[in-house]
């Protein structure tokens, strides 16, 4: 088990996991764009965000964000039904897709970081809001082109020991 994971490694894992879930489960093609390491607070957002927490010797979270139209398209692909607006089914579908994508990333990370657990997905929908995670200063961000829409997968990981010393610290992942 290695505790070294570069941003490039994590971005590659995110790209593979996202493409696999979208092509197999949704029959939707996505193309990863160039990843970045984001040290800033994300700007206000309109659309849907799904968050899944990760816990173990390392902890963090994965987050998928998209426009309402992208969420509607994603739900249609997963549930083989047409939707005209974001409703409970669309939000549930986004949560399930986030669970699959972040779960696939977690499965690959376990080979390097040891056993990890996932939280139940949380979905947020609205206009002009921000979602922040306490103590997270660094996200690996992989944007995707999903037909005419854009979606983004953000991921952060840090050793759990950093919380025991009274200060959350990012371990360069």
C-alpha cells in the first residue's frame, strides 16, 4: 500500500471511472478535459451537486456538479425515461451516478490507501449557492464535456491523522 498519489494519478482515475459509468450505465459519452488543482473556493453555482464522503486511514469527498439540463439528461439515460424538469427522480439519479463514480474511484484508491468507506450521497439543487467542505484546501478538478453540457468531478483526499493533530492538512494527492 503506497501513500503517494499525484494529482495526475487521481485525475486519471476520475476520468476512467466517470467514462466507465457514463458509457456503461447511462449510454452517454463524456470526454475529460484538462484537469486542474483548485485551491480557491468555488464560485456560486446554478444546478445540481452530489457529494459523497470517504472515510478510512484517508478521508475526503468526491463531488459531481452539473447544470439542471445535464442532470435531466443523465436521469433520462439512467432511468430510460424523459424528464422536462429537475424532480425527485432526477435528484435520485444524480445521487446514484455520484455514488457509482465516487465508488469506482474509491475502489481504485483502496489498492493504494487501504480500506475506505463511502457515505450516503447528498444532493443539492438550486440557484446561486456555494458548497464548501470544512478543512479542504485543495481539490483535483476534472471537467467533462457531456454532449452539449459540461459537468465537473472534484475530489479531495487527506490522511485522517491530520485531524488528530488539531489541524486539517492536505497531503498532496
